[in-house]
C-alpha cells in the first residue's frame, strides 16, 4: 500500500471502474487537524468502495442549493464497536431538498459489521446542452473538526479521478459506499460536481450555505427533547444527547472512555443541519459503547483558529456528574440504578402543623463529637443517624441548606449545577445516600425541604460558556445572575424541581433570593412572573410546599421586604416577624407590631392565604445566632437589632448571664406560641456562637457535647415542651385561618386597653377565648392568657376573670423562673384568696396561663 502524503490533499475522490473494489485506510498514528498540523490518537478506518461506470446522459448545470431536513426511517438493534454481531440492522435516511426542487437522499444502513451508504439524486433537469455532463461525488470523513477531514492512504488510486453516479431510473442517480463498522462513528461529508469533456474540472454543487452535505455514520441525529442525557425511544438501547445553545456556531460532543484521563477518547463536531433542531443540538449513540463521561465544547465563532481554545462545559441537565483530573466536572453516562423505596410514603404534613429545623448537611454531624464514622460524618447518612435528636426537638420537617453541587470556594449558596447532589455529602454515592436519608426521615414522620438557589450561580464551572446571553443577564455586574424568566432558564428550573420531587421524593422547596425571581428578561419588575406562576400550577409540584425567602446570599443585611405573588401556593420567610420580635424583646418597637406578628402577620397573609403561610424565624444561618443576639450589639451590628444585655461579648457577671438566659427563653417562647410555622436554626438549641460575627463562613460545626451542658439540656427540653403545647392546643397555635376578632382580647397590665402607639410601652398581654364551635375536647376548650414583659422592672398583672365553668388559672410557663420550674407540662395552679388574680411578672419575662376546672 502506498503511503499517504499531506500533499495529496485532505479530500478523496471516488473513481468508478466496472466493479473494481479499492480499500482506503485511515492512518492509526495521526490525522490532519489543520494546515501542516497533525493530531495524535486517531484510529484505523477501513473504507471499501465499489466503482461502477455508466454514461449518465446529457445533464445541464442545474445548481443544487439544498434546504436540508433529516428523517429517521427505522431503528432496530444494531451492532457497534465492542459489541457482538447482530442479524438485525438499522437504517437512517437523510433528505436534502434543493431550491430547484431536486432531492439528495442519503441512506445509512448497518449491515452486520459494515455500513452501507446509498446516495440518491433525483429530479435533475437536463439543460439542453449538447455536451454530456456526468455527476460525480467528492467526499471525505471527519470527527472532531468539520473543517478538517481525516487523511487517507491510497492504493492504486489517482488523486484527480472522480466518481460518476449510476443512473438507477429515468429520473434518479445513485452511488454506494461501504465502511467498516468498527471504526464508527464519523461524519461523511461530500459535495457534488458536474463534469464534462469540455470542462473536466466541473462545477461544484454545495448547499445553499455553500457547505458540504453531511451525514452521521455509526450514530443518528437523535432528538431535541428531552434536554440532557436520556434513553432513546427505541426501547432504551441508545443514549440521546440534547443540549441547548442558541449562539454557538459549532458544538463538539466530547466522550470519555474512563476516569483516569482528562482528554476525550472521541470528539464529534455535530453538524448544524442534521444534529440541530431550533436551538437544540442532539445526537444518539448505542449504549453498548464503553464511554462513561461526556461534555461539550461550544464555539461561539466559526473563525476559531485553535481547536482547544474553547473549554469543555458540563451539561446543565446531567443527572450525575463526576470530577475529573483537572478542576472541572463532566456528565456521567450511567444506567439508572434501581433504589428500593419499599413502602416509603411522604408524611404529607399540613402546612400549619409544621415544626421546622434548618441544618447544614456537613456542619450537622462533621464534628468529632457526633461519634460517627469518618465516612458518615458530614453526610446525608449522618443526618439519618441523628434522627432521634430531631425528634427530641419535636421537629417534623428539616430544611436543608442548599445541597445542589456548589463551588467549595464560595459556599453552598453558589451552585454550579441544579440536578446533582453535592458529592461530598454522600458516602460511595451521594444520590443513594440522599435517598436513604429521605427514606429514613419519612419513616420517622419528618418531611424534607430543600433550600434552592436559582437566581445566580458560581462564578465559574456553571452555565458560563454555553450561551451566556440566554442564561445570564448582560452587564458588568450581572455575569452570574440567571435570567430566570427567560424561557430556556425557566424550563431548566422547572425540570430541576420536578426531578428532585420524582427522583428523591423531597417534600418542598425554599427559594433563596426569591425577589429576583420577579425580574423580567430585561431586568424589569414583574407583577406576574412566568416562572413563579408556572411553578404554582405545575402538576408534578402540586403536592409540594413552596416557600419564598428574599434573603440575598451576597448581602449580610436583613432581607428587603417584597410583595410576592403567590396564587395561594407560596408561603414566605417572614422578615417582618424577625425584625419586630427582636425589636420588642430588646426594648424597642411598638406593641402593635408584636401583636400583629403573634397573631399570624395579618398585614401580609390576609390576601387569600392565612397564618400558616408565615415561616417565623428569629435567627438564621447568616447573621447572629440566638446566643449572640443577646450577647453582642456593637455599632457594626446595628442591622442585627440585637442587645447584649449590659455587657459586650463574654462575661462572668451573673446578672448579665441571667438576663441573657431569660431573653433566649423569651425569643423561643414568642416564636413557638405565634401563629405560623416556627423555624429553628441548627445549633441554637445548644448555644452555638460565632463570637458576634454575622458572616456565614463564621458558622461552626454542631458540637454535640454542648447538648449535655446545663444550657443545652434546658433549652432542648423547653423547645420540646413548646412543640407539645402547639400540638395540644392546635386549635390556637396551628391554624390555617386567623383567630376570630371576638376570640382575642388585648390587655395592659391593669386590664385596660394597651397604648398601641406608645414607644415607651414594654408590656402586652393577650387573652384567647376558645371557640367551642371549633373544638370539643376539654383541654382545647380552656382559655389562655399570655403575657410579655420587655421592661427592666416587674409588672403586677391582673389576670382576666374566669369564664363560666372554670375556677382556676394554671401557669404553664414563666421564663423568669429557674430551671426546671420555668415550664411545666402539668402546670402550677395560681392560688389566691381574692377573686381578683394578680401575678407578678419579673423583668424580661413571658408567661403562659390556661384555665382549668376546680376539680383539676
């Protein structure tokens, strides 16, 4: 065989001579990637051509300008590289339609171990020229770069020869090529030429874009939907790749055959006609191939001079991702592993009955005091192991800080992928570990809610480089802000939410920086944002809980208030609640503000929702912890609305420490007796402190030893007590509707009406009369009296007159009393010799009383 020389050119011409068969070989050592450049690593490709000569008659120079469409006629089981030979074959047909009405049809057929390619040209009209012209095809093949054909070794071949078509009918011409199937996949690219004796150079016929005709061999065009990696429609025997990129002029699919190399084993420069529908690029391969990972290289311009200039990007829809040798991630080509959910069902807890505990997966069990194995600590499995602690707090829902794959440099609130759980949160498999955790928590009656971030991404490794003008807002300071209401981004977010519900059985989502979901595609504020509305009415999300949290991870200040459109589906993290309760307890604010928050924030949720749509928090992961709210109040912490109780930071003063302890009890008491959903932040039950730092990165792992301290023991027990009170008196504290005005009476300390607008007033009391029409049990018919004293002096409080049938008041809580007496399940009866019941409330304290029968 003669050696191939670059001087021979990069395209081959087929000479047809009465049944002669020639063999062409691709060099196994190198192939051409550009002028005088070679690229290592290609494999040997055998091409056998049958040469047939026939006079084609007289044809004019009708130009084929080809508007191209592709239609897959038939697909069955096929044999591919590394697989056994099958008798069944696959046929794919691609139709090119010309401006003049002529057709170029290419049929690719799998014949056991070979590919047969039939090219048909029909409807060419004669020009009337006396000089007979012959139609010939000039062709080449390529993989990674459509502008550079793979070089060929020629054997007994004339480089200047050309291949006439065979006239198969009165109006149709045909030509057949055969290729060794083991060397697929590749593209066959060709152009047509009309040659004659008078014009041996001929006239080239290209598409209307002045490009070659192009068809895939060894794979198919695929389908544009669904986006991402999916099983093909032919019974699951193929993988379909679909990738959105509107502005990419070219897209290369990069496939990897193992995890030990950082270079693709195969690259395919997808054809923009055959492998593109609208703005979606797509291709389909048999599952029998040995590739394990994939990515894409997007080319924004067709004038790129360097093949390696564009970095490989991650498929936004990849279900499983893998880290590579270099600092980048790739999609995993995997077969869905079955998971045994057993008889798992969601607790499906009504919104008004939720008791929420927010935690960070890593921080919750990372500390050595968790006494978990190193491969379990800081993972989803670690949370499952600590389910008893959650139950000890009366929790029936966990709110997980973001678990989407995120930038380790920036933290969990800066994701780079929306379908895969963070790998470090799993043991061998983060996917299975997460499912096991959800299954365990559901079995214990605990729902799983996820904090999700869809408004921005990490600064690198996310959607950058795919189609920035579609995915992101434009502008100097908007390079990581997602254009959420742009159709393709909206689709991505919806598909992500559906996936987490159907695949992982999560029960709801808390949308961080939710106010940005209201921005239009040009940054304008929308009153009816398409994404929020679509989520509200999506059938697969109908049973989930939706929560809007307007906190921006880029801003350490308290979130700004936004009127969020809800369609009676969206609950909200109540920033006003946090602000007003902090103000009252620290001796600021109006009594009317506290009253509004305790009764369910009617100023926010009387718009067709109700108090259960208010998620009430005192502290959160960013900002001061519960202990620090009563220990630090320096000038740099003005926005935290905290009070140090007389001395900044750590102290040994007994009076200061006692006041701080009472204030912590007060904050928790108000939170749990308020209408709405209490949200406890991880570590607040045992006194976790950041030494006054409001920064998220200052948070420390949960120290399980602190639960055994005096503080940890009493606060944990107090929280469990409060959750039991909420459950026992669900007719009052766990309501989907607001209390009736006639059921509420507000008091000053002497039973007069409070001075709502007096900024100096620091005492407020609330009497709740049970509506007997709603509840019939004896316990739930008892009236309640709740007192709040935020002043630095005691208050002599006159309790309301006893209702008919009730002869005693019973104290359940007085936060000023020492532990364990400051709360009691059975309660302490208030004894008095007079009909008028007067109770002294100490400074900085809260109380809870209920009526009982005289025989109780």
